[in-house]
C-alpha cells in the first residue's frame, strides 16, 4: 500500500472529510507523533459490539505492536486477526476564541487501521518486548534488567500491526475567529499544555545502594 518510502497512501477510510489541510500522511510526521506518545487506545468489534481499550505500544520501523497477557479478553480477540482502529492523541493547547463556537484545542493525533498479526516466534518476541520498555524509557531494557524468561514469552501475546494505513491530523496556532468578532474586547489566545514529569521516587525495597540513573532524573518524552 505504501506508494513510496516516506508517504502513506491515503485510503477512503483515512481521508479527512473536514479541514483536510490538517491531514498529514508522511511517515516523518506520523512516526514523530507515535514516538512521543505514551499510550494508545485500540478499538475493535467484539461479538457485534464496539470495544475500546487503553494500552501500551511500541513501534519498530514500519510496525506497531501491542502486547498483553495471553488470557486478556482484548488480546485474545485482537490476536485472532480482526480489524482494529488505533488512536493516539497528544494535546498541545487550549485555544480560547472570541466566541464559544470558535474555541478549540491544539493537538497532534494519529489513527491507524489494520488487522493484527500474532507474533509467534520467541526469538522475534524478545526484542519487541524490550522495545515496549524502551519506547517509554529509552535504553532501560539494556540497564541490567532480569532477562525475559521463556515463561514470560509464553504468557505474553504480542500483536503486530503493519503501519500501512493511517492518517495524522494536526491543529496549531491561534483561534480562527469570525472577522467581526475581532472587535470584541475579550481575551483570546492559546494556553499551552506542557507535559511534566516529577522527581523519581526510589523504591523503598531497593536492596542495593543504586544511584538513580540519569534517564530517570532527567526523564522527558
Ligand atoms: C495506561 C495503560 C496501559 C496499559 N497497558 C497494557 C498493556 O500493555 N497490555 C495489556 O494487556 N494491558 C494493558 N493495560 C490494561 C488493559 O487496558 C486491560 O485492562 C487489560 O488488557 C486486561 O483486560 P481484561 O482481559 O481484563 O479485559 P477485557 O476482556 O479486554 O475487557 C472486558 C471489559 O473490561 C473493562 N476494562 C478492561 N480494561 C479496562 C481499563 N483499562 N479501564 C476500564 N475498564 C476496562 C471494559 O469494560 C471491557 O469491556 C493498560 C491500561 C492502561 C490504562
């Protein structure tokens, strides 16, 4: 489905109906949003009813992965290869306009469509499971963690979604007010939303005097 290496081909499903100028289909933009997010929401139809579940994810090149207990309801359903729609949203600002109607939000969001493919081989699952850790905290999987056991691999289902049908939508900037409303003496503008991480809190059950690593002290995503 990829037309070339850097663009995702638009489909009927991924074509925006409104404000199409906010649509983006280049991998650089799409992947930067995915890589900056901590969780996704995955929607699917189960026994004829809509379901949506929040979950962690990882991206490796052109594949998106979710994982979970092999007995989790959503994981069992999704591993059977049914269609899913995955949503990732970063909220960047509240946009205060001169009319209630024109209030808005600045955001970056991605919607992915695809049917999941269960990753069966243990040697494939191992680096993918490490990618979940490193997606949240780059380098963490290589910092002396207990190795992933054969039992972990048996107990954990990993599902791959090839990233070949998706769209991004991005809103930036100030309110778009109606021309006559600019005369109103009401404040208008943007309240930026910044993500902040706190000071790491050491587990009181630590048995070795291990210093807090820099990646925890200076964590940013
Ligand atoms: C930030 C975050 C990250 C997560 N990451 C993972 C992950 O990587 N892997 C993983 O397996 N699970 C993850 N979970 C948990 C995941 O959302 C499910 O709860 C989990 O997969 C177990 O589902 P289940 O089999 O109990 O329920 P299912 O059988 O999948 O769902 C049955 C019903 O349980 C309820 N339910 C299930 N999950 C939730 C929920 N999170 N909140 C409210 N109601 C719920 C719903 O009503 C749903 O219809 C994460 C949750 C959060 C919030």
